[in-house]
C-alpha cells in the first residue's frame, strides 16, 4: 500500500519532486532479490540490495560500440536507425547498447536518435531482447498497429545512480511507442519485468505490454524517487502496474490490469481497469478516475505500408471514448512531406508548407533564424527522435494560423538567447483576452499539440515571456511539459527569465497531462471559455530571491500556479497539484496556488498542494481555501472541489 512521504528531498531538480517510501501492496509480488531498505527508521519499503547499485545498466554501458552507419535510413538520415526482423538479436542489442552508451548520461547534449522496428518479431523466449533507452531517444514500431511489431524481452529506463544515490527524477526526453512487448529476460531483481522509471517528457504511447510493468526502478539503492509520467492509447496486461514511488502519473485511454498504489496525484481518463476514484483518500489512492475521454486525437506515427513505402498514420477524432484505438486514421505518403534536417533552411520549409506539404523533422538540434509557419489546415509537423529546435532572433520557433486540424507532435522547443514573446504560437495572435477569438469552426477537426516539450535554460541560457500561447479555439493539448530549467546551463533568476508556461486565450481547449514548472509569474493563465484540464502538475520556482521580488499585488504573495481569469464563465479542471521548494532561505510564501472565479460554470476538482523542502510554503490551495503547507505541515493539503459545496 501507499506510504506517506517521509524523507526530505535533496536540493536539486525535483529532488523535491518525490520524497516517498513505498511498500508494494499485497496485490503485487515483491521481485526476487529484493530486500527491505530503511528509508526512514519509522517506515520501510521493498527494494533490492544496495549491492545492485552498480548494476543499473551494466550491459549497455560496458558494451563494445558498433558502427551505427550500417543501420541508418538513407531517406531519414544517419540518426534514424532501422531494425529489421532479419537481423539477429545480438545485432539489435549492439545498436541499442551503442546508443545507450552515448545517451544514458547525455542529459543536455545535442545528439538525438530514433530507433525504429520494421514490422516483424524480435527476440525470443530463449534469447530475449533486453535493452535500455537514454536521453533524446525515440523507440518506435513502424507497423500500422502495435501488433505488427512484437518484441520478446523488455525496453527499459532505469534509475541513474551517483554518489548521492539512485533516482529517476531527471529521466526526461525519451519515448516508447507503437509495438508489443512480451516481457521476458533480465536477471535477478530485473527478471521478466518491463521498467519505465521516468519523470516528465517520457511518454509511452500505442503499446501493448504483456507481463509485469513497473514505473519505479526498485532494483538499485535508494532513494529511488520518480516524478510523473504519461501513458496513452495502450494495453497493459499481467499483474497490476507498479506505480511505486511515482509522486504523480497520468494515464489516458489505456486498458490496465490494475494499479499498485498512489502517492499524491494519480489520474486516469478513459482507462478500463483503472482504480475507482478515491481522492483524497490514500487507502487506496489517492486516485482520480474519469470514465470517458471527451474528445481526443491520437498522435501521428511513421509507418511502413504493405508495399514497403513509408507514410505517416494520422488517427482521426474520437469523442466520449474509453480504451485504446489503434486502427483508425489515414496514411499520408512520405512524398507529401518535406523531410528536414538541422541544415535545412526555414524559407524552403515555409514555402513547402504554404504549398500544402507536411513537415517531418529528423533527429538533431536545429538553430533557426526564422519562424516555422504553419498556415494550411490539416498540416502535420512531426518530429523523429525528439528533435530540439530553438530560435535565435526572438521570434516564435513554430507559429500556426487559426486553421483546423493542425498537428504538432514529438518536438522539443528551446527558448533562444534573445527574449521572445512566446516559443510556440498556436493560432493567430489576437492580443489580450476578450478580443475576438478565431475558431477553427464548429464540427471541424481540432488542432492537436502532443508530446511537445519546451525548455527555458538547461541546455543553454534562454528567455521568453510565455512558453506556449494558444490563441486558436478547438485545440487538444496532450502531454505538454513547459519547463523553466532549475539545473543545467544558463540557470538563474535573471539568467533564464520566463513569466508564464502556458496562456490559453482560445475557446474549447482541452488539455490532458499538463506539466508546467518554475516560471516566474502565473504559470498557467486560462482566458478561454469551455476549457478542460485533466491532470496538472506544477512546481513553483525554486530560486525566488526575496518575497518583495515575487508579489502579484501588494497583498498577494507570489504568483498562482494556475489562474482561471475573472471573465471566464465555463471551465473544468481535475487532478491538479502544485508543490513548493523555495531554496534561497528567504522565507518565501505563496498566498494561494489556484485562482478561479466563483461561478456555477467554473469547477476545480481534486486539488492539492505539497511542501517539498526549503523554507516558506503555500498558504492555501484555492482562493484562500485549504490548509497551508510548510515544514511543519508538508501536506498534501487537499480540496476535493471548488467552489466548496455548502449545505
């Protein structure tokens, strides 16, 4: 069962993010070789012997490197590596191990890879394919459905270990999609288990996993913290999924075999087999479960067609759905895409987009001098290998017109050295809230922004006013992480300034899995009507230099994590959490984490705040309602619904 947090986090990124000990429930069998590790004398959790500390990834990191050029796709470039059923398991393992050698420790490096599997079967029960995925790496099948690529083995993300211990708190920027894993192989504590110990920006989509799945790496020394993740449109079978130390997790349209435990904010939407809502109860839970997904478009994916040619499968719109869907959609031939690399020129890209082409961004780091402009309805912008794009001139990296059915997916967008108004502009900019909003039109295909990860600092110093601005209406945001860096290069209160993570001005915008962290002012500002947010995760900026430097008004300390503005008449939010770790020893306080007008059509459900470490804290949850959290009462402090029901 879930245990309340007991151990203070360490002073680095989200160390703060998941100070928790966990005892696996009776429904989950403890792994072979596990021992009882005392995270705190008063609380114990089931984890393996510290002797396994050096075994986090021995095979991958000690393997002899292979020449990756032999596996590169001639059309998609040297960093798209194609696995084929005719290859031996040893060959494929050699490719993965070579990439893992480079990428497992490559936190902010510019290198990117996509490892893709042609339709077929890989590994076997006798010789399973057990591999590891590092930073900047996408692993994907090229079939039309997950059943077209079958891997016997496991494709894993493990804890990273250093002198301070082993954690998954910084396991960002990687993905797994569109294949079936029949879990097999591994040794000792890792035997017959699929490990996906990640935090933000590491989605698992369109997969079938048959066997044990764990979202926590319990096979290293402690503290084993993990902080947030995203699973969508998938099927998991076997014993209940091990949540373990994950402080929060979001699951959408996924068939589940059960769930081991909650910590602070576990949320499920349209996912058969998910536990029933229990928030704020921890016995079991806390869980927030919504039976149906109101409207969604799944993420496009590269596929190999029966004739051997490539295309991009673009799934259609689903409404009022539950469970995964993997067969619907249209395939756009690859010859209708402009295939870009880091050396491509933006004017040529924009000309092709105006003429009706789509855009496929191959792996790499792109330093742009102009904005990529999407002006035609139905345009697909798809990244392979999580390409990282930045803009040097202070303009948006990508901007779309207010046209229906646009898709932007699978990219990392960095703030540049010259301050921009926004990094990603969705829809024609129309000024302040209250001005005329341009809708894509009733009944039209909504625009989709999925697996888009924005950074301000970390890789290099950067600055923006707002990471994402949504001016269009009829938009779906599906797994967005807007992050003002708290570690890495170019980090500091005046070094990587950024006011807001997300501003939504459009109407009928729905967000699933919205992660926004460390921005200096109100982190999410919602001006649009009929907005919906299913799961929100936030950490306040760590590095506030003084209370006087962080005041929204003379009487409002700090800035909210999420604000629904006063003119909004209709909004609904579920599973929304904000955490504090003020580390400058200035006694910083935030008056309230969530702000919303008290109106019948505005409803916030299952809210929480949590003090992680440092000093100061959050004085209330929403509009002055909810207990404070600080060192003496770390929380969570919860509000089941706002406005609070009265008798």
